[in-house]
C-alpha cells in the first residue's frame, strides 16, 4: 500500500487551530445533501466549543483516477467558499487533489491532515463517504480510522429530493444530469437555489442589440455545467474580483444557450438579455442563474419570426420573475 514517504507536506496551508470539527469532500454543488453535512459540522463545533473546518478537494478526483473524465462543475471554488460562510463554517480550505494526494494511503491522509495538523475532535461526512483508490472499492473506512486515531466520525444520512424512499438521492451526479437535460427547476430544488454559471462578459457578434435585445455573452470555464440548448428564465448577478456575489446588483434575464441556429452559428454560447438594462458589461464578472426552461432552441426561417419569439421569451421571463418574488 502506498505511503506518504517523499510526498510534500499537505499541512502547510492549514491554520493552527487547536482542536476542531472537520468535514471533508469535493462539495461540488453545495447542494441540500451538503447542506445537511455542513449543518451537522457547525452544530457539532458549537456543541463542543470548537472551530469548524471545511476541506474541499479541487479539481474533482475523477480527473486523477480516470483522466479525461472530469465531470461538469456545478459550483466554482469561489462560490463554495462563499456558501461555506453562509452555512456558518469558520475555516474553508481547498485541498489540491493531485497525484501526491491521490497516492496517499487513507491512514496517512487522516493522520497528516485530520489528526496531526487539524487535531480533529470530530469528522463529519456524508453516509456515502469512502476512500477510493483508482476507482476501486474503499481500502479503509473512516470509522475504523477514527477509532484508531481517537476522534469521532459522524455520518450524515443521504438527502432525497422528495419526502419518500423512492425519491432520487440529492447528489452531484443527479444534479448534473438535471442540468444537462435542461431540467434546471429540478436542479434548483436539489441545490436549494438556482443553478448558476459564473464567468466574464465577452464580446460576441453584437447581433442582439441590432435586433433590439442586447445580450451579455458569458465566457465560462470549459468544465462548467451548462444546461441543454434552449431559452431559460433566470437572473444575472454581479460578482466582485474574487468571484463573490454582490447581492445588491442583479437583474432578471432571459438566457439563451446554444449555437444560434437561425444564423448558422457554430460556437455554443450562453447569452443573457437583462430586462430593463442597457449598460456596458464587457469585462464584468457575473453569474447567470437558471430558474426555468422556457423552450428548446429553434431555427427560424426569418428574422421577424425570431424577434416575435424573443418578445414572448422576455414576457414569459418577466411573468416568471413576478411569480417568484
């Protein structure tokens, strides 16, 4: 079994906190299941009078264990950090998931990070948590290691989307499938908030302004979880230079995802028409939230038909926003 001999000290970027309560995982999505884990972490830290620490792996471990299989990212690291604060976590740290970490034997990972550096009194994880080696079955259980190293391991039951056992488990895999199929309302229900893509506004074809519907063309990460092609009702939120949300600045938006087939487009884009907004956004960091899918992407025979449909999309978006207030 591989050991940590010769590996860099993974503990260097973690604060000296004394005893603490720790949760560890990828946390892509920061969904309702993660919310339960984080809530239990914060509750335990307050009960014990200790700080709470959240360790998030990035990039996704699949990229190391199965190269080229990086799953679509539901939530950026900056957004995870922001939401961690909202959930009441005291310390958020990213654990870079590289070959050094991937090759660590589970006892070494637990000893180095959770025991020797963080002095964990309690470690809180989801019920499905396990140490996987190269996609194989777990080689050591957290419960066994907790007993060995003298901390408490708490496992939080999985959250289901509905109120019964037949409902799907709220997981990042499930939510990615919802987004990929355009079921953004279902994704939002599992996330506990609308699905969002963050990025920087770039220059596009400037065609929307000529049609009377100026759009903000979003430049986004290649691994971002982009919904299926279509038109969506949603919202644009503005971000600061660190990717944190400026909640005071937001606008209702009709969002188009696709290649603009009416104009024989080839590049897949995410473009938002912000209602009642006509300011320059180029270079601004924003997040585009998806509330509900309005329709699929359609090729129109003439510009007049497209403009008529775009007007209907805007009115649907406006009505959707009024209902959700």
